[in-house]
C-alpha cells in the first residue's frame, strides 16, 4: 500500500463520525477502499461496454459472410491481410477476425450469464422467502427439494437437461436457471429466517398487512445483501458453466457463438501450434470471470456486518 | 448411531424412488420414449417389437413398473451405436473415470492442505498472498480452457507429455489401471492435474480458514506452552481439527469431480464414462445417456450417504441434533 492511500484511509476514519453518510455513500466508500476491487469494477465496466457496443466497435462483423474471406483464414496475431486489414489477435479457420469474434462472443456469453442469473435469482428469491416466511410443511418440503438438487453438481443437471431438450439460447438459459435457482433459495431462506424473528416483522404482522406486502416490502429489503453477493458470484459461475457446456457441444448453436464455442472451434488448430484461436477467447473469458468474482468477494466483505471493518 | 444410519438409508431410498420417477417421466412425458429409446433407423416391424418389449403399449403406471423391474435387473436399454447393453458400456469405462477422479482428489489433498495450512499460519507473508491469489485464479479458470492450455504448453510446445488417451494399462485385480506403468502415468498426469485444480483451490481455502481459526484456540496455546515442537503442534493438533470440514467437503465434492471429469475427459480424449456421455449425446445414443443418468444418480446418493455417516462419526453433534429434531 502506498502512503497516499494510507493517508486517505486515515482521513476517512477521522472524517466518518463527523460527516453524516448515507447508507449508499458508506457502502460505496467501503467498497472502493480496496484497490483490487476498484480495478475489477473498472475492468468489468470495460467488458460490459464492449459487450453492449460490440457491433459498433468491432473491426468487422464476424458473421457477415460478405465481409469474412476464407483467404484470410488462420492469420497470425498482428498479421495484415491483402486488402489492408490488420488482424490484431489473428483470425480463425474461416477467416474471421478474432478480436471481433471475441467482442461478439462476450456479448453472447454475458447476455446468457446475466439473464439466467437474474431469472434464477427471482425464482430462488421467491421460493426462499416463502419457505422462510410460511415455515412448517411448506418450508420442509421446499428445503428437501433444494437439498436434493444441491447434492448434484450444476454442470451435471444442465448437461442432462440440454441433452434432452437440445441446443439454443433459450434452452441454455432455462438449463442454467434450473441448475442454479436452488443456491439462491437456500441463501435467501437462511437470512430470511433470521430476519423473520425480528420485531419489525412482528409489528408489520400486527398491522394486519397482507403476506405479500410483508414479504416483499419488509422482509425482502433486509435479505438483499447476501442475495446480491450470491447473485454476483453465481453470474460468474453461470458464464463459466455456459462456456463449458458450449465447449462440450451441448450449449449454444454455431450460429450464436459464445466464448466457449470460440475456444472449442480453436481446439483442432491448437495441436498444430495455432494457439491464438483458443487462447484469446479464453483470456477474455478469464478476465470476465475473475473481475466478477473479485467484485463479488469485495461485496461479501463490505456487506457482511459481522466482519470488523 | 444405528438410528441415525437407518434414517439416512431410508431417506436415500426415498430419494432413489423420487429420482427414478423423475427420470422415468423425463423420458416418457417430456420426451417421446419411442424417439428416445428405439433406434430411429429401425424399420416399422422392429419398432413395434421394441414398443412391445419396452411395454410402451401399456398404461403409464404399468410402464413405470416395467422400467423399475428392468432397472433392478440391470437392464437399462441397448446402445444404438455399439449394439451392447448400455449398462455394460458404462461399467467398462467406469474404472478409467474413477482412476482419474481419485488421482485428482489425492493431488488436491496433498498439495492443497500443506499450502492452505501454510497460508493460514502466516497470513501476511508474500508466499501466502501468492497462494491465495493462485486459489482465486484456480476458482475462476474454466476447467476446459486450462486443459487446452496444458495441452498447448506441455504437449505441443514442450512435447514433454502426451495429450490424448490413457496410455499403456495393466490389470490390477481384473481392472485396467494406468498408474502402474510409466507410459500410463505420463498420460494420467495432465488430465488429473487439470481436474484437481479447482478442488485444490477449494482445499487451500478451507485449510487456510480452518487453520486461522484453530491457531487461536486455547488448546493450541496450551500445546505450545507445554513445549511441544512447532511441527508437532501443526501436524497433530492443528491438522486434526481442520480435517472435519475438509473431509466433508471433499466427500461431497467427489461427486463433483466425477461430474467434471466429463469436461476433462473430453479435452484429453480420456476413455472414461464422461467421454462416453458426450459422444452419446452427440450421436443421439439416448439409452446410454439415460443409463448414465441413472448410474450417476445412484452413485451420488451412495456418496452422500457415506459422507453423512462418516461425518456423524467424526462429529457426534450432527448425529445427536438430527435424532432429537
């Protein structure tokens, strides 16, 4: 740690009791105390930008057959083609610019990962909250199902489902949701059980508010922190899982290549020493997953009230 | 103790029953059993004969009964591709997968625990920080990509180790194993390391967290005050107490390793049951897929049962809590 940041930290500790901070402000200042986490957020922002604006910032449209030329296949990184285009990260077997393919792949990978994480979060959250709130039979039935599912690895569940229903973006999202909702349900239930016994819930019950209102307006906001942490980490997991499934040939179809499919396509060229077709998409995948995981780790530290800060 | 084990066995039987229902209805309701279990290249007469043989012309509850009886007899259908019973195909490939999974497990334990204990004893040293950074990387790296990179570096660029297959195998108690020959070991090293990497990171984290907690306990202070050597304190007193979480998690993760072997086996063309599954999915050889599913489910239930029982022996509190509730 450099002296400047030490001074900054000291300054923050001196200032804190004097200046009233909003909860969000406190959270942000805690979060950005870690330089690694700050860097991870910055990197993730860049990745998100690339994924969203891929069609506008890519050197070429890798799936436009008018642009892609087989003559340019298997170019080395940095090589220039005859029509003057530079392949910064080389090209693949069909003559696609790897950089553009990676940009488009990020779009698919992130889209599938985030989408499935959000849906799984919503389902898991609702199920977990109802289990904790209603208790008794409902709770034990739901938790039996959750335990049963968690005793099987997510990859196996997704693999089997996809082998029955086939390939496709919608299908892989469904498979990922089914494979992951139980993690959310368990997390939400655990923290909701603690919150449920607190007095504000009792007060809300005495006011004769509806179950729905109590669960979603009173209970939910208080179980959000752990849910956000699990959501972040599970998003990274979903992206990795999707890549793995696509690599195994049961995930996305060739028409919508994610990073996993790009890596898989490069596999056959790797044995002849053409490393870049698999290597660079892998690096992109790695940076994405690591940055999300680092953000998740920092969120866990910041949002955990038990940890002395 | 016997009350606990009986309860757990009964619970497992219920799970087996539920899973058999799920698999049966997954095949028969969600999918079309005629498509899934009968060779699409068969002619009309064969299809009719197969429908009768599988009992698909009967009401659904009778069909389920057929399915259970056949499964109990070990008949899980015939592979379209190999024209052999699916169960036999899978059992033939199981030793290869088990060898890979166990080697990976052993690697994870023997590398992970020492590193984790070290990082726990000296949390602020540079080496510990490197170990922990490495473990984050181990968590984040997708297994299949690491496998590809291993092949690229060690097989293609350096040419030290072979990249595919199982190498020379020898027979040990009637099972073909490759760790007894030099060639087999060379083939085993990369896939096993690839599969071990994720679990290694997990073991490092568990061992570190455990060590940090245990090191502050009074009995460790007492052991040190008694004048025991540092190595004895760490090897006996610390190790014993961090083993409970490590053993449980590893037991539960054994299933995960077998599941993830699918990925490693595909990358390294390791002739195990995971590779068979992927090949079968791609060739639409569904009886093998269904049989794989059934066997894996059974295997997981047995593993979970064993972990629960071992855990209850290691930590009696679990057993008592369960019986009381």
